[in-house]
C-alpha cells in the first residue's frame, strides 16, 4: 500500500507510539462509453481481496457505492495482487475512490505501540532506543560467541601441546606405557 501521512510515522519513530494511514495503490484506466476501471495493484497490510469484495458488496447494499458496476479479483502468482473495480458510465472515478476508501479496508488506519521489555520491565521505546538495544544485544552475542570459540581453541591447543610433548620424547613415553 501507500503511506498517506508521515506525521504518525515520525511520532512513532520518536516516541514509540503513532498512528498512520495506508491506502491501496491504484491506477484509473478509462474504458468504453464513459466507464472507468480502477485497478488496485497493492492493498494495505493483512487486507485480502475477498475482504474488499465483501466490504464493497455491503456498502452497495447500504447504497453508498452506487457508481460501481462490478468488482473482480484477478490476483495470481505472476501478477500478484490485482483488484479491478468498474464504474458505471458518466461517474467520476475520483468520487468513487473517496467512497471506496471510506467504506472498505482499502484505506486502513494502523496504530503502533512499541511496548517492549527492558530488563524485565515493560515500557514504550522509541526507534532509536530499540536500535541501540538491538545493537548492544548483538555486540553481547558476538562477545559470547568469541569467548566460547576462544575456550574451544584453548582446549585444542592443550591437546596439541600434549601430543607434541609425547612426540618430542617418544622413547620415554613408550617406557612409561610399558
């Protein structure tokens, strides 16, 4: 989808809470005899074509979307998401779009609340705090991994030094074994 306002995202990054609107990406294609086809190539997150068709049908029953003649979902593996909405002849597609965004999930409002556990205590964190926490966690992981490998190498070095000690004085080692 398309992000409609940046203020909520900025607030989300700075404070950890924010609200923003996402709309489906669309193109308006003129048709024959004054009709238009509104082709949606993207939908907001977690919105399916089936949900949109159901919402359009309910809005048509209530009399809100009278200018729509048909709705078809043409999604497939090659093209991805595609939803075609045909308007009736002589209807302004921009007016229909306003109603579509108002009465269907093709325009969805999302609220973000970055509630995280910091040292076992829940709190709201900004994006900077989240990234700093992640970076310090990754640094701690790298230190732990390096220390583990270092201990493994120390054990390996000890084994090799014992083998070298035996090989240097092989006759004495054989006498001890006998």
